[in-house]
């Protein structure tokens, strides 16, 4: 496989892995010390009905697919498409993080000791994928030898 094609496949793979990260656990913890819970980005509405992220995540999936197509179809827009999708993903990740972990209802329950909260694997996974995505965007041609 040629170096350029391999880099494109890696970049698209990282974008898709980042998008799949929204299906991984976003928040975990225990309720009243008895029941464990874990929610991904599509289940945040169960945690708080006012905090639905489904529409945003679905729109991000569409943007990810459009970016992946642009990477293969328009080589002159490859960098722009990759960075745009990674940047939008980062913004969405930060918004969801702030929306969940700065929720006043959730914070009051944590302060009362009725529940605990921890960052789920999904957030950590997505941060690692974002770092890899940016690294491969700017140094991928130097990392991969023909």
C-alpha cells in the first residue's frame, strides 16, 4: 500500500474510532453505595432528562462520514476535513463533559453522598484518539516510511 493511501486509511480509521467512542462508557459511579451505573453519550438522558446528547452525536456521525469521504475524494481538502472533524469532535466532547459533570442536580447528589461519579473509559479513549489524530495529521508522513 502506498504511503499516502496508508495515511488516509489511518486518519479515517482514527476518525471512526473517535466517533465510536461515544458508544463507550461516558460516566460511571455508584448510587447510594448499592448500585453501579454507567452511561454512554446516548444514555445521558437517563441520567438527567434535560441532558440529551443524541442529536449532537448523530450530527457528529454524519460530519465524520462526510469528512471521511472528503479525505478520499478531495485530496486538496484532506487536512481541512480531518482537522475540522477532530476539532468538532473535541468541542462536542468538552460540551458533553461540561454538561454532565457540571450539572447542578448531579453535583448536589454527589455532595450529599447519595452517588459518586467518575470519568468513563469513553472520554479517556476519545482523548487518546484525538491526540493520535492530530499527531498523524501533522507528522504522519514522517512517521511512516515507504
